[in-house]
């Protein structure tokens, strides 16, 4: 029945009419009246009527702040982000040229405190030993069934690592810690090797696999393994290190981290939990947002003759809002955040380093365009939507530009996010296992009808 070629599940030409009918039935019978969400006070998307997330758990790992409490009222404030109680601004400023900033952040998120130099040295030695993949795994798993979406490749590889683990099902804290550190160390290799496999087998490019070097930071090893030359500047490694720090964690309520909590609460294994979180992060409403920003700016550059002309830029942004330009969604990507109002601290920090990198790369003209769009877009969005709440740029606004300047291909934008977020997922998984004892099970209100069963011969 099947030939030697893989069956294309998307090639359904022979049964198109039947599939069209089934699709019609699906859409006809699964529509829920949106007014019912108001009638039953359903917190759609686990958000209240003001868009604020519904409280579903407790955490000590990170705090996302956007308001001050004044006389009992919440007043919009400059955004702040705390990892284990320490302000992200202080973490970045405190590095003072040290190159293992991301590794220090991993230690902080998982163990709840900044490491001493002795603790950091021991931790780095552990991570260096864990950042390896066997030749057999690379050949039989990473190189097989390569595809353009590296996030899917990462999921497949992570699930397969289960079979290489001598104790995969044990969810005791010590064993999950071992598994988590191993995945933090190995995820960069899986992502970069999967990309090289895709380029080789699907694009017929030369295949090269370079092992990470002990003594280099995770950021340095990503650039080393990714680039054919293996060369990078000190600033390039520093900026990537900062980007990883800024994406490492963002509270328990973001979609992929909440997924970590939900799946962990079922008692499943670490590999299944991480694969589920990656599946969540893959979505364009979550981890794929910086790609939308990059594509939007490519469109802006193509349609604006003078990047410095405020009136011309503002007019085109208005066209985007009016659904007359770019993808006709009416969205200016990279602007606005579910929590932050006046500023996103991650964006503020990354913008500073984006400027440094743009100066080194000779791309200040592009940076100036980004800055101008950021300046204009917030006001235009507020006027267009008649909002009274400030709209600020979020971290996705500059992250794609930074990755592009680092010569990181777009196929790896979201995988880099996953690499950065792996410590946060790990910390939340351990927190869930140590503190919680119940499976997460929210309720859904049934709004359908109870109908009498009919035998098939009586159905019309």
C-alpha cells in the first residue's frame, strides 16, 4: 500500500471533496457564542476583564512588575524584572566584563542565590562535562528527518534523549536537577547541529559539525559551533550572553512556563515536560514574535524611501495599523506587552547593547530606523485604538535585529529563545515538584445541549 517515499499527509487531492465536507461540519458544530464567556464570567485565556492574568500559583523564581501601588491604586510604572529577588538591571550591570553571565544566571534561577567564585567554578566544570552529545546520537537522531523548523527537531531530539537516560522516569528533585542541567548544556548543540543538518540535507550545503570547547561560555560556543570560521568578537559574545540572560525567565504565567507547571503537575518525566514547553514557545504568539518584527522591518525598509523622515515613517506605520500594509493584521509587532506599560526592562537593556553592536557592525542607519519606529509607534497605537494606557516596545522589538547582526539565521531565532528559557523552565519544574502535590486541573463550563442518541438508520 505504501511506497518507499514518506507519505505526504498534506497531499489529500484525491479526497479533497470529502475533506471539505468534514471541515464544514467541524466549523459548524464547534462555534461557541462569545456572549457566553461574559454570561458565565469565564476568564478567557486565564485573564480578567482588564487583561490581567488570573492568579493560579505561587513562585519565588521571578517577579514581573509594571505598577506602583499608591493610596490603594495601581499606577503604571517603569517595568522591572527580578530573578530570585535580584533586579535584572543589577544582574547585567554586576557582570563587569565577566563572560559567564548566563551561567551565573542559570545558577541563580535554579539554586536561588548568586554563586561565589568557588561555587561558579565547580558549576562550570559540571556544565562543561554535560555539554556533549555522542557521535551515535548526532548521527542517528539529530541528522535524521531534518526539517526547516528547528523547534520541531529539538522536540524530537529531546524526547529521544529519554532513551539514552538510565533513569528517565525518576522525578525526585536530585534526578530532575541532573536531567535539567544536562538539557541546559546540550540544547545549544541540538539546535545548532539540527540547523546544519537541515542546511546540508535540504539545501545541499557543506556539512560541518564543531564540538563545543571547554572553558568557553555557552554564548561563545553557540557562535563557535554556528559559524564556518568559528570566529567571533568579544562584543558579539557579550551581546549574545546578555540576550540569553534577558530571555532566561519571565514569571510563571507566560505560556511556555505555565505549560511547564501544568505538565509537571501530572508527574510526567523531564523530557516530556521540556518537549511540551518547546511546543508552546514555538507558537508565533509567544516565541516567534521577533521573526514577525524582522519581517515587518524588511517591509518598512522596502516601502520607505527616507528612513529618517518622521512623516513618511509615521504615514506607513498608520497604513500598517489600518490593515493596508505589511500582513494586513493591523499590528505593529514588537510594541505592547501583557504586563509592562511604561517600559519593558529587557528591551531597555537590549536596546543599549543593540546600539553598541550596530556601531561595531556599521549598521547605525538601521538602528536609527528601529529607534524612530519605536518612538512613533506607541503614540500611533494609542491614538488608533483610543487607549489611555501607554504602549511600550517589548524585548522582541530589538532581539531579532540583534540576532541578525550576530549572523544568526532566522531559523534559529526561536530556538535561541528556547535555549535561554531552559533554565527558567527547569527552575519552575523543580519548584512545582518540590512544593505542589496536586495536578493542575482548571474547570471548563459545558454550554452544549444534552440530546437523545439516535441509531444510524434514523439519522438524517
